[in-house]
């Protein structure tokens, strides 16, 4: 199905390119013959088509750029053809009338290229060596960005500023009066020259931001003033931000001064609403400045190629927290031995690392639980809006994971079992299905993406066959109101021309109490969301909100794959099922993946769905309840003390180890002849400076 949607889009793109080539050909023919109506129509259509494609299909025009037929060449060719056409039109004197037009046109292109040069200079002066959020960076003299059409949109600027020229030349073609062409060219020249001068004001001291040296000095001063102690380090692609976002509330609740360290500039806006200061430092050389800060511990929710760069700082202790735990091999990556400690939820992960034999010593594995699971409600009867037990409708959450990088068919159930599972669930009139696939589904294997599309179509068709009472319009109005309130707290509105420095200025120190306000707004939004549709209606949830934990709280039972979703869901102790698409027997499947020990195992043909629903509806048939409670503690650790307490204690203990190392290094340096600690050096320099000042004073006397 995806290929069916791609083919028409490519046909449209090819048709647009063909139309542009036809327009150029028609413009050339109309100019040489000359056929004035054809010449005028082709000239106008040619420019108009380029303007439309600049907005609608910029990627298509980028292909033309790769064959050296970029926007500047295309517009120059159009203007040259217009001049050729004017030469062939009777009544226009080439020397007296067309020569001034040609000279003015050359001046227009001259200002265009000058504007490009100024734009490059402005962009360089507005490129900081770092990006911040939730930090007052006003000392860096941040100001609003220049209009995008002047500073970044070279092609659109040239095309738009060329419109008066084309209009004027066409009027000259009709009237044979060069006056109209002169007016059009004068307007285009004024726009280009005026835009260049206006853009140049960003190079003046009033609008010029701090230099790289000044900015780095400011960063050092801010770190010295804020004195961060524990932070989260994250690097990854645009679709991986969820791995960091799940740790935001946990990081914010730790003792000390937390900080978030990022490496990709785009990731600054991918991090969800938080009050924790964010610093993005792309270059390794600048990243090393953290070594001289008070930062003691960095938490790592994911491995990345850039992780090795921050591990080079010996004064910081590093703990791998991962973004979820499962029985997959990726949860026991050999890279984990590069960290000082590996923090896991419970005994199961500790055993997993020892069985994997990848070089992680048992003493470096710390059990901290999963503090972010606190919002998940324990097993209880789901209540309808009117307060009556919802025993007539069973809510099933099907949350398959994605296909992964290794091509293992057991990674995701979407390809082999997804449609069968969904078909079985939709056939039961008393089932409400919540379908929430992994956001990366289909990113590696097109079959997963195709199956995901078919599953969503099946659910949409099933909803069309269902009917019943729906919530009144007040429910939709309440959801809209809650959405607006939540967006106002969590979404930053920027001008289209805003660059990262303007966003830095606008996203300074957050208002006091914003974190609590966001949490309350999220809770209110989730209540409004679930109340906005009837219990009999299936839901396809592909957006970040509602989150997976909110879906857990609505579900009576989960169907998933071998993934961290299963471990997290177990905190509720509700029934769950895992699809076995690995090709193993059920006994081998349970033996190889301890997280499925208390699960109902589904075959690729969806055998076992009926029994799963019976166990949910009749507690007497739920024979795995005791095993779920036991497995929960094995996977997530004890509930006393709470996970949040254990996590904080682990952070404090690792901070203490960082302090101990610093003391050892200072003592070691102070004991080596010719080596002194930084404090000794600073004190000596201060004493020398004071002595020098005293000598100068004596000499002056």
C-alpha cells in the first residue's frame, strides 16, 4: 500500500518537471519567432511554476540543483530569454531602450549576489558554539533573527524579487514601450538593494551577538554559578527523543542541581516540557569544558556514537540507565562495560548481564527500580463514566514493538501475527481495541510499515460497523479546551523566521511552578481525551499523547512483544500476552525470555486470544495472577523503599565516588614534585598578583 501512494506522487513530480521544460522551450520559441502571446504566456507560467514548486516541492527542485540547474541558473535563463524576445519585437530600439534595461538587470543580479554574501556573514555571526534552553542567556546579547527570505531562502528571494521585472518586461512586450520594463526592473532592484542593506544591519554592533570566545566564557561562568551535580547526556536521531523524555521527571526530582547535555542542535526542541536547564554542545572541544565544572554524574538513557566522547572526561562518573529493559540482546549491549555503573530495575536484569557475559562486573550493576512507572495504576476494575462497572466491555491494548535492526522475525509481531491478532479482537463484540504501534514501526522493514497500514485500515472499517451512544458535544469542547491549555504550557510558539538564537532568548528561565502546572495539565488532558469517545469505539493511537502509561491505565489486558513495554506493564499486575513469532516452541520461548513467564503466549495465527479474554473477564480463570506478582518484583525490584528513593540514593552514592576520585587526584598531584592542584595554582597566582601590585605601588611612591 505505501508504494501505491508513492507512485502517484512521483508521477506528479515528473509532470511538474516536464511542464517546466515545456515552458522553457515555449519561451525560447516565442522569443525567437517571435510569437508574442506564446512568449508572454510561457514567461509567466515558467516563473509561476517555479514559485509554486519552491513552496510545494523544494526537494524536487533540489534534484535540479544537483545537475547544476539551480534556481539562479533557471531565473537567469528566463531573464535572458526575455531580453532575446525583446530584441525580436518590432518597435523596441535595442541601443536606446534595451541597453538600459540590460544594465539595470545586471545591477539587480549584482545586488542579489551581494545579499547572498551578507546572508552568509549574518548566519556565521548568529551561530553559537552551543544552544541552551531554560537558561537566562540575555547576557549574550541575543536578538530576533532577520527575515528568512533575506537570510536563508535564497531561491525564494530571487524568484519573488524577480516578479516585478517579469511583469514589467511583459508589459513592454505588449506595448513596445521600455518604460514598463524600466519600472519593473527599478522595483526589483530597490527590493534587492533595500533587502541587502536591511540584512546588513545584523552585522552592526547593536544587533551583533556575542562572539564564540565571549559565548564560551559566558558558558563557563554560568556553569560555575549554577554548579550542576548530576545530569543526563543524550545524543540520537529525531525519532529517538522519547528515550530521553521518559527520564525528565526522574531527573528533575533528584537531589542537587540537574542538567541535560545534548549534542544535536535540533534535539533541543525535541525535549519535552521541563524546568531542567538544557545545554547542547555539538563540538567535542567545547564539550571538554565540562571537565572543569562541578558536574559529577551523567546518566545515559541510550548508547550512541558520540557517547564515547563524553566518556573521555574522567572527573565525571557515568551510569547507563537505558530507556527500557527487555529480554532482547540489545538490553545487554557490550558497550555497557564502558560506563562506571549500569543501573537496572531489578534482579532479572542483573542476572541477564551475568548470563550475557559481556564484561559487565556484577559489582557495577545497581538495582534502582523504574521510578517513572509511578503513574501506572495497579490492577483494579475499569470504571465507566457513569460509575458503573465496565464488565461488558474489555479494553485490550495492542502495543507491538518495532522490527529492530537485525532482521529477527521475533522482534515484532506486526509482520507475522499483527493482522491475525487484530482480526480476532475485532471479531469480539465486547472488546474495545487500543492500537498503539511503536513510533519506529516500518522504519527498517517495509513489510512492517505495510502491515501497520493494513491493521489501521481494519480498525477503521470495524469502527464503521459499530454504533452506539456517543459523548455529547461538551466532551469534545472540553478536550479542545484542555488541549489548548496544555499546548500553551508545553509548546513554544515561534515566528517562522526565528532561528535558534531567537528561540534561546524566548526559552529562558522558566516560570516558577511550571513543572507542576504541566503535570496537572497532562492529567486533565488525559481525562478529557478518554471521555471524548465512547467505550465501544476502537482507537488508533500513533501520536505521542496519550502516552503509553495512560494507555496502560485504560487497558484491562496488554498484548505486546518481547520489549520493555511488558516489563513496565507488569507494575500494574494486570494480565498480559506476548506474541511468539520467533519460531521457537512455547517452552523454549518462555525459557529464553523470562519476562513472558507470567504471560499468555500467542501464536502467529493468534491462537490463545480467546483464552486470554476469558481469563480477563473471569478472575477464576486467571491462573497467572500469583506469577505476575512474583515476576513483577523480579523484574522491577521491591516496592519498599520506593524506586524514586533508591534511584536518588544511587545518584548520591555515585556523586560521592566522583568526589572521592577528585580528592585522590588532588592528593596525588600535590605529592608529585613540580605538580600542584588547581587550587594551589590559583592561590599562587593570586599571591603573585598581589605582590606585583604592592611592588608597583612602592615603586610609584
